[in-house]
């Protein structure tokens, strides 16, 4: 089962991890994360991945990692 808040969360996820997301939206997402295990896992995994690649001037989550993560959480419909 999916809910609308998860949809929104996934839409803003990349910006959130990058730290470029609007403060208000950040708050909403963090509230949602407090109650949603799926989104917690997504963010934690993405943050770890970003840390691994932070030496690159251009931070980009590898497409393969992102895909596998979304697939494992049955969120593949949010992949662009
Ligand atoms: Zn969620």
C-alpha cells in the first residue's frame, strides 16, 4: 500500500539529500519520515551513498544504486 505523502517524499528526495530543499518542505518530510519506515530507509541509504561519493565535485547517486533501492522498496514507479 502506498500513500500520498510517500509520493511527495520521493519527489523531493534528491533535493532533500542534497540539502537544497525548501525549509518548509523539509519539515513536512521529516515529520513524515518519523512515521514512515520506508522513507527512513530510503533517506538513510541515499545519504550514505552521497557520503561515499562526496569527494567528487559533482555528487550524483549512481543510477544502479538508486534503482536497486527503489526496487527493493517497491517504489519503482517513482523512478524517473
Ligand atoms: Zn513514506
